[in-house]
C-alpha cells in the first residue's frame, strides 16, 4: 500500500523524536513526566504562560514505546486516507 508523503513523514518524525528522547535518557517503556515537559509536551501552565509552540510539539511526544507503536499503527492505517481526502495542508492542520 502506497502512503502519501506527509503520512510517511509524520510517522518517521514521531519515531525519530522518540528515539532521540530515549537516547537522551528518557525511559523506553515509561519516561518521566518531567522529560515530556522538557521535550515539548503540552503542560497547561507553561502553554498558558506563552509557550504556544507546545500545542504543535506535543503531537510528537509519546509516553513510552507502546504509546508510540499504537499511535503510529493508527496513523499508518488512517493517515493515507485522510491525506488523500483532505490534501496535504489540511491533513497537516488536522494532525496538529
């Protein structure tokens, strides 16, 4: 099955971010919450204080390998269809 480029890019980016987190010392199965905050997780007090970029980066931060695998399985299975139906730009907006 052929996947459009944005879906493949999002899956690859998610995996690379997770591997970088693990290489930097985050736990493989269940990283500490402070690690997630440091990597851009959406932590309401920081987001409300002006760190709006967390709304976008949080989609790439996963709480362990099982969380990553399940999310990438769903993205792999549905992302191509959504990308073909709505186009690259709208799919990127939906994903974010």
